[in-house]
C-alpha cells in the first residue's frame, strides 16, 4: 500500500511512499508525526501549521493486475 501526506491548506505533497505503519525496512520514519517534524511542523510552501490531525493522509492499495500473465501448458 502507498501513503500520501499533503498540506491541508495548499496541497503540497509532504510524503509519498510505502505506508509508514507497515514499513518493514528503513524505520527512520516511525510515524506520520516524524514526517511533519522534518518540516518543523510548518508547510514550507504556505507556512500552514502541520499536525497529524490537520494534514490530509491518503492510503491506497496497490492495484493488482493479472494481465499479461500466462500459465504454462
């Protein structure tokens, strides 16, 4: 699954990647609050205050496609 975090005021993309809570590697980002702390809890584009409750967090499942998959005879 992928996760996006956007500023609630201007929509600036603050994080895009694997869902933070499910990461099995690179635990340098333990939670969404750590991402926001990297920006000083302030949007670099518009100066809006950022908190886990105020930002837009979107989690999407990756699409699985079976097109082009062939099975041997």
